[in-house]
C-alpha cells in the first residue's frame, strides 16, 4: 500500500485529519520518565498509544532525536508503531534538502533505516533535490511550500514579474512536474488560511500537511474550510506541543488523549 | 577562536582554499576496509590525515553517516580531527532547514554533539530558520545561495519584478540582515562562475563555500577569478569524490593526497 493510499484509509477509518507531531523534549517530560534511559522512546510510545485512535498520522521530528543522540530510540519507535498501529502512517519530519547521491542517502535514511511512509523535503535546490525520493514509488514526499513561521515570507512571498509568489511556484512545480506518480504532498501553514486556499486551488486533491495550529496560533475553522479537498478530506493538520505537553503531571497520558480528541473534534466540527 | 577566524588562519597557514568533502560510500572503499566494523571512521580519518596539509577545511556530509547508522563514527571522526588537526575547521554539511525550537535542536546537533565549527543551512523558511544558529556566536552559518546542480535554477533563478533572481535576494538577506556578528558564509556552485561574481560583488568579503568542481564539471580558473575576495582568499572550494576515490587500489591514500595537492595547486595557480 502506498503512503497516499494508507493516508486515505486512515482518514476514512479514524474519521480524523489530526496528525500528532512528536517533538520529544526531555526537559518537559513527566516526572516518572526523568532519568529513564529510554525516556524519549517511552514518552513517544505512550503518546502514540493514547492518541492513535484520534489521528490519521504521526510525525516524529528527527531534530529532537538527533540532538539527544537518540536515533536508536527513533528506530525503535518506528518499529513499535508498525507493529502495534500498522495502519497509522509515519511521516518523518526531516526537511531534507540535497541533491544526487546525497539525496539518495537521505532517502535511505528515511525509507530504509526508519521505514517511514513519507518524508518532508525542502525544495530550494529544485527538481534534483526532489526526484531521488520519488524513486521510492510507494513512499510520500511532502514538500515545503508555505511555512507557518513569520520569516516564511522572506523568500516564499517574493513575487516574480507576473505576480506569482514563490510558494505558488513551488505548488505548481509539485503539481505539474513532481507528482507524476501521485506521491507528493505539500506543507502549508495554518497561520495563512488564504494561502491554503490558493494552494488547494492550484494542486487539486494533493494532500496538505498543515502545521501551525495550537501553539503557533493558527485558527482551526478557517484552516479546515480553506484546505478541504473534493472528498471532504485532504489534510494532515499537525499538533505537537499542545498534545505532548497537555499536562506534565501524573495525568499526562489522559491529558494528551483528551487534547488529541478535542483537536480532532474541533477539526470535524467544520467539515 | 571563531569559525571565521579559524578559517582565515587556515587559509594563511595552509596556503590553500581547498575543502575536502567527506562523502563516505562504503561500496567504494578500498579492499582493506571492506568488512571493517568502523570502516567509515577509518576511511575518513585516513583521508583527513593525508589531505589536511593541503586543505583549509573538511566538510563531512552527514547524510552518508545517517544512512549507515554511523553517527557514532561521525562523532569519533570530529573528535579525532579536533585532537590531531586542531587548526582544521570542521564544516558539518547538513543543509538543515527548520524554525524555532526545532532549529535549536539542529544547532545542538551540529555544535554540541559534533562540535562542528560551522554548519550548512537552507534559507527557504526565512529568518527564523537562520537566527537560532547565530546564537552560537563563535560558530559559522553557511547558507545555501546558488547551488551547483541543474535543478538549482528551478527556484533560485526566479526573478522578482525588479529583475533580481532569488539567489541574490538570499545573498542580500545574508549580507544585510543575518551577518550582524560576521558569522555567515554562502554556498555558491562552481558551475556558475558569473553568478559567483555577482554574489561576491553583493556580499563583499563574506566567505563562499563552492561545490561543483571535479565530478560536477566546474572550471577551477573561472571559479577562482570570480570568487576571490579583497584579501586574495575568501573561498572554500570543495572537492569530494575526486579526492576520496582517486584510487580504490592499495595506493588510495597516496592517490587522495596527490589529488588534494593537485587541486590546491590548480586553485593557487590562478591567484
């Protein structure tokens, strides 16, 4: 089953467009995990177990693992998810951006080592930074388009002579040149619903990964209205810290589950 | 000593603007290292030992280590270089591109875990994807500007209404907004000498990391003429495969040293 098929199935069976972002920061872990040798794995595993039923995907952010020398715990987490939640797509958030043989190594990292279903990539280096991932024809390639941060406008809003901003040029490249095998998705931030709508209009039913709700201030109703595809789905709406650190007390698992369920419900209230 | 100071010292003492790129591909290793448990470390260590005298920096490409689960060997390599070649700057080629707390984790990966002197980063997400690295005020931040690959033109050549291509907008952001503490450098490919000259004219004496000579076809004389700064230096001209795999026979160390020396000399012949 391809990533796109797995995602469509997850949308249907979970009834959710929530993606749970795994940004494990040991300093914010609950007391029971402080000092645990595999605290990152144990924390993420527990979060996945209690939130999986409310989610269409999980998205581990590799930077948090790499900074803690915890690649082995990320491998173990991916193994655990495949075994215990086999229908839950794993998106490796790595935002890799390189070319040729180096991009091939990054693709091996994502798809062989971690066996992720999809990986996020950066388009600044152009086509030869995207195509090496597409050779893995069952995998998803999720391309940065319009990011949710304030500085995103520094480059992405630069308009060419015909008035097209850079992020829409990226959307066009994805739709017209890189999506021949239907593997692509785009990252579009929830902090800019008007731009989500413009991207959606340009890329038809291509899935959108949407960060920026919760801590970053994106509004759920306007995001969902802007991003729905023709099937009434089409989005992976990410929430990380608002779920992971909903409580740092003994009730952290229940609090995370509740936060995930509430976010799912807030998304579905608009559909 | 800051990265920029260390680099200037290396230019002066080595008389070289060659950077040796470490892209270790085990399938291309010499016979004596096949099956060695730490083959990646041993290969890279030997290459550094025989080429250090001809180089102003080394640049390990992290993708090659990550794809092989060899982060520990990259750590050991960086430790070895610091101990045995303390004046040789280590550039971690990671092309990271993320924001906020995630970028902080990538900075920790580069500057705490590997203790690199500089890291390459991707500017697509704008200022808040650059500034977290700048908080490490003795470290170098080397920003992708005009890359050496054919697809680099897909985005980097897009012109805004006033005719400025995107890569020169990045150069301007680096020079005017991100270089307040003098920590920045830019990646500009050797396959485009005219564009090296335009970047050099825009950023004064900011160092340039220049990939694309050798296997990628960049011409050394035109590259050097285009990129020299007002001090007659200013470049880290990278060569990876042409040095690493100069021979796969028993003479691989000598062949790598000769290739590095010849490249240094070819660069210096133009100065």
